[in-house]
């Protein structure tokens, strides 16, 4: 695994985070408008004028007292960082703008990724808008939500459905990219992570540059958590923040490699020497038992996270913890997020479900200031949402019951009425 590393003493890093505020008055300049490149001084791997942007990172931090109440935090202590507002509807655009900036330096003509849907949607969009490369995407068959698949198809990506799951597609795309010399944009690509650091810069910016107590993020391929750790490591090194927040990475219970290795088997960063034997044995057992990732949160349905060791480093920097949450907890949390404002896709709600657990355990106190990252837009996975709120028991059983979800505690069910004015009025008076 490669990492981008800067010789700060030969660069011009900011002396205070407040320096970034000067960009707000220059929104006509695309690099000041971009929520990634206005922080260029903290990811200066290419000249500012060469950086690729399609307007990513116009995201917001929403205070949500309703969701705070649900998870057991005091009012005013929970903030949701809504990355669904990116051009392709997920946080991936932060990383894609950085990967495209680097790929342009290499002169690559084709870019590929394996994806549970959002990376492929983002890659396809950046290709369509910039025309810099042709997109080749690998997806597991039947494994990605329709919102995301529809984006890749609409944006014109060459879509390769591999008979298998994400972990299979990931292995193949690495082989294919190497053989054909295609630029790989999965988060093994260290430039992706540079772009994703800026999610944390925007969180700090929205909090008036104050460091929150906790950052909570869903864990799939572990690119985001790794990027967040790097962001805080560098901000500490540059003495731009007094301390790092604590980090909680939340796995789905059906895709919980990090949780098992970190919380049960004691795997640690260990000063840059995590125990390779622990990891190897874990994967060997998994293969022997033919265990496959399985969760309604298809974005994080991943058993072999490529950034595992980088994430261990982030957990080390940020005194992190890892938890797992069931599909039931994820969907209930998602319904609460939806009812409280902006909405998100299932994987994103894992962060809120994980927070609820950590508050119940007493790891997070009700007065602590917490930021959950909502990684993807509500419209990414309409099937999961409709199945949760449906009155159609067959649909519920097919989509959710089959995954062990028993209840839709917070369902907002549609009311069926005859096409009759009086009945419609009666229904509104009864339920409205
Ligand atoms: N949330 C969403 C909405 C995602 O799409 C992903 C990853 C994650 C969380 C997990 O982030 O991998 O950095 O730990 N989606 C990838 C994809 C794997 O292919 O779109 P991570």
C-alpha cells in the first residue's frame, strides 16, 4: 500500500485553519468553489491550477436534535455530515477529483474500479463530465443498488458484471488494470484518500474549527476511515489542531472483518507492524468456511477491506473503537435519519446505529459532541427504503425478512384509499 507523504518544510502549509476562509469570497474560481481544492494547501500533490473539479464537496453539517434523541445524546450534540450532496450523491467524489488530478498527470486514457456502486457512479460521472478517461467498472452480479447502477449506465460507463461479489470483483480489477495498464481508482489508490481528507476539513470548518469529540463512520473498504486518520495526523503534525477527535468505525454485522480482528483478536497498528499472521489466518478461516459478506447495507458488503492496515493506523491516531450493527439496527437508524431531515442510504445509517450502541455502552457520554458521516444519498437505494415502509408483506419478506430484519419500527406506511373524494378526505382526517 502506498501513501502520499509531504515534505511540509519545502511547501507552504497554512499557519492557521482560518486562512481557508479567504476562499469563501472567491466562489467564481472553481478551485475555491470546490470543497476539496479550497483545502489545496493540505493536499498539494499537484499544482492548484491542474486540479480536476466538477464542483464536489458542497456538503453540509446538519445539527440533528431528533436523531440525537434517538441515540441518547443531549440536544445540540449530534451533527450529521451529509456527503450525499456531492455531484454523484456520495462522498466518493471527494476522492475522485483527487484521483483524476493524478491520473491526468500520468496521461491515462482508461480508468477502472470494482465497486459496491458508489465508486463506480462517481468514476462514471467524472469520466462523462471531464472526458479525460473512459470508465470501466466491475460490479458483483446483483450486488449493487439500483440508484447506483442506474448512474453508471446513464453516464455511459463500460459496466462489467462479474459473477461473484465485491471481493471477487476487487481481485479481478486489480489483475485487469495491471495487465492492461488501466488507471485504478479504488481506494488502494493513495490519491483518492488525499481527496477524502477534506471531509474532515469541512467538518472542522462547519464547527468553527473546533475539534469534535467523536467522528463516526461506516467501514467497508476502509478508505474513508484511513483518510480521516491521515487528515488528523497531518493537522497535528502541522500544529493546526490541539488534539485529534476519537474515531469509531462501524461495520455491518454481516461484513465485520475489521470488528473481529480489532475488537476480538487484538490486531493493532503496532507502530507500523500489524501482525500479518493474524490477518492471514482470519482470511484463511473465512475462505475455508466459505463465509461471504452479507448485509442490506450493500455499500459496505465487503469482507476483505483493502485499507485494513491504514485503518489500523487511523484507529491508533484517533484512539478508535470498532463496532458492528445488525441490518435491523441499520434500517431503524436510517428511518430515524430520514424522519429527521436529509436522509441517507443504508450503509450511511450504520454510523448512527453504531453511535446508539456506543452511547448505550457508556463509551460515548450524552454531552459529547459527535459527528456521524452520512456517506451516501437517500435515493441511492430506494428498494431498501420502500421495503421498510411498505404495506406489502411479500416485498418486506423478500428484501428485508430474508436478511433477518423482523420489524419496521419506524415505518411510515402509505394509506390506500378508493378513488373517491369522501374517502380521501376521511383518510386525511383520520391519519393526517
Ligand atoms: N458508505 C457508502 C455509501 C459507500 O459507498 C461506501 C463504500 C462506504 C460507506 C464505505 O466506505 O470503503 O471507505 O470504508 N463504497 C465503496 C464503493 C466500496 O465501491 O462504492 P469505505
